[in-house]
C-alpha cells in the first residue's frame, strides 16, 4: 500500500529524474453519485443518483502519490 505521508518515490523513479503524472482508472467499475461521495462542500449537481462508469483508483503527480481510493488496500 502506498503511504503518501512517507513521501515514497513511486514506480522506482529516482529523485531528481523528471517524472510524469499518472491516473489509474478502473473502467469496469461503476459508482453512483451520492452526498457521501463528494470531496467538496458543494452539493448541487444534476448527476445526483446517477450511476457512472469507471472509477479512479489512484493519482500520481510528479512521481508521488497524490490521491488513493480509500477502498484500496
């Protein structure tokens, strides 16, 4: 499991090497827009209650883990 608090280098890239960004996306998964799934305080959306295809599992920015789905172990 990735631990952003430890500032691990992701994908074995050495510090000082130019790195890119990466999003790991599961296109087979589905999720439903609900109040508990919002990361912002805004709650107004026409998609409330709509099932959407795909789910972002983690995001790597500049070679470091920026976000990880809490459901991943």
